[in-house]
């Protein structure tokens, strides 16, 4: 049995957490066991749905954050690493995983995987604290190759952004696609109408978004775009799925713009595959993206997608993804959304399934790539 430890931040059940869970749920459990280490304290509102799914078969560790004390943080990590003798530590926190992998090396763990789930964060720095954090991340990015033995990118661009082109051309690097359970997203007209009726959206045109409420996903811009669209068409509705630190401020913005009856803030949902049936178009004007899981799910559901030009072009699997400049006025995005909504009646929403499978985005086949990667890594770097 190959024992693997996944390391992540607080599991909001965003894209990274979905990838982790999909791996856990699909991997051959006769050959691999996966435990989880979360950097943060256990909180019912964040952890419950995730931990209930895995606790019966796996160990879950909660580690104090660095800001709560370096000694406490490092001591807790070492205790885990030295306790169960893991074969592989797999970090899912980009450059922030440098310190984790450094400690793993000191504890004798011979296979240490760094996984890039995103492209670079180009957020504007406004405070000294943010500037210092950026300095730390820049240093961590440079040090990461000294402590990781193997590397994974969710896309070519995400891999090159974090590790550099040289590492991405080495045999200890793979691009592991953010695959999904495609069958769960097949479009079903009867289900769509039933859910629309339950949500009170019958007869409405629905713009949808799935993503954590933070800087990356650009929710303020989403609301501004929808405001311009709604001014000219009161029959449109915006549905937002997700949670995060900006949820309250976005809710306040919706109220201030008088959009409370037109914007549904659904929070965290475990039935995203069903809610996607209701959408008519998927909106993703992110500041940066690796290979968005939500965008893969939207394409599998047959949706036309209007996304940021900061999103890697590798994400356009269906041919129905259109890229726009996020520096454009929101009104121009609204005009394009209006045109797309007028075209949705003639779209065949089941045509993308075979394309997604052919491109390697079915998790049942994609997991074989990772299993082979783990085996080869352990064979190259056997534990003492």
C-alpha cells in the first residue's frame, strides 16, 4: 500500500479541493491510501461536507497556521510526518508548499510533489503586509525546486508559471488535467425545467458563475457586468455559487445596486452539477486562472462560456469558450452576454461530452496518469 498525504489550505470546496476529492474518490484504494493535512483550524462551516466524505477511511490533520507561531506550525507538521511514515507528500498549495516539502525532506520522505493549481497572482499590492507576503512567495517559488522531487501542473501555463520551463521539460514533471466525472454533467432538459421551477426561475434567462468569493474570481466585475445587462433586460437572473472572504462585501454591493431580486447568492453547494443545468451561459472574468474546474464542468454541461483573457487557452475544450479582456468596460461584456443569450436556444448542450472524454477530462481514465506517476516516483526515490 502506497501511503500519500495531501496538503492543502482551508477546504472551501473550491477548484483545488474538488481536484483533491476527485483524486481521492477515484484512485485505486487497493494500492493507494490518501490522508489529508489542512493548514488551519477545524471549523464546522468549512470542513463538514469534506470531512464527512473521507473521515471514515482517512486521517485528517489540522495544523496551526504560520502566523499563529512558527514553532507550533513546524512541530505539528513534524509530528504528522514522523508518525505515519508516508511514502509521498503531495502539496496542493503552490509555492506556499515550499516549507511543507522542506520539513518532509528533513523527516526522510523521499517523494515530495509540488502541484501548481494556478497561474501567477497579479493582484495589486496595497499594504506593507501584502508586500511582505509577496516577497515571501517569490522566495518560496525560487526555493521550491530544492525541496520538491516531482512536479505537477494543472495546465502547461500553470506549470511554467510556478516551476519554469526547464522543470516542465523534465521527466519528473507531468501536466495532470483537472478531470471531472463527466457523466454527472450531461445535460437533461427535464431536470433543467424541474430545477428552474423549484428555484422560481421558469421563463428566466440565467447567467451563472461558480467560484470562491475572492480577488481571483473578480466578483465585483461580475456584478458590474450583470448590472449593465439587467438595466436593459429585467428577465435575466444572475446565480452565484461559492463562499469566501468577499461574500459579505459582494452581497452589500448587490443591495446597493438594487439587484437583490435579480441575483441569487447560493453559497456553498454540493449539487453544482444540477444547478449548472439551469444556467444559459457561464461567466468567468477572473484576474488569473490555472485550469478552472468550474469551467470544465460548465463545458461538460454544454454551456457557452464567456471568460477572462487571463484564462489559459488550453481551457477551451468544447470550442464554446470565448475570451474577453477584463480591462474592458463592463458594458461591453454585458453586450456580448446579451448576444450569447439570444443564441442559446439553438445550442446542442449534449455535444461536448465526447469532446471532453477525447481530451482526457474524464476522471476515471485521467486518474491512471497520476497512479503511474506515483508508482514511478516511488520507484525512482524509494523510502529507506
